[in-house]
C-alpha cells in the first residue's frame, strides 16, 4: 500500500509539473507573437529593443554577438533605415520545468526595400529565441539568432 501511495504522489507531481510547463510554453509563445506584432506596429528596431533583456545577445555575422538593447536597436535602425520589413511567427516552444526560461523556434520573412524599378526581394528563414522570465513576470529574450533559407537550386 505504501508503494502505491508513493507512486500516486510521483504521478501527481509529474502531472502538476507538466501543467506548469504548458502554462509557461503558452505564455512565451504569446510573448513571441506580441514581439512580432510590435515589430509591425512600431518597427523592428523598437520591438527588438523593447523585448531584449538587459544582457541580451543577438547573434549576427561576425566574431561576436551584439549585446544589450541599445546596441541591438542601433544595428537594426541602420539596417531598416531605407525600409524593408521583417515578419515572424513562432512554431514551437519549450520551457524549463520551473517556468523561468523558454525557447521559441519559428519562421521568418524578410522583405527588402523596393529597388529603383519598384521591386522588392523576399527571403525566408528560421529563428531561435531564448527567453527569460523577468522579475515583473514578463518575458524578454536573452539570446536570439536567425538564418536565411538556402536559395533554391536552378
């Protein structure tokens, strides 16, 4: 009987942990969707600055990632100065058991500014974002990186 009670307690603990995990995953998926929405409303640079944790790392080509909201914002303001858009949507998320960290993975679309002939190029890619729950309960990204899909072979 004692073994049965211990087993039941372990199962109950596992179920409650799974529920907490699902709640954190849902929360971070919504944070990622809100982040993407802000990029459309206020611009990519403003959205990244708003959702970057104070110690955020944004991986860009080069030997070192950009660090902190101000550096990330400055780079994106320059990159989008002539226009263009970046849209994304999370596809999947994973969360730590304690609900303090999470990862989202999703797909993105970059549309360049129009060239002299009025045409814009479009590229698709994937991204991975590591999120940390902040003291106020909000989610901010601590690490973010993306890549572009390879060009189709002729």
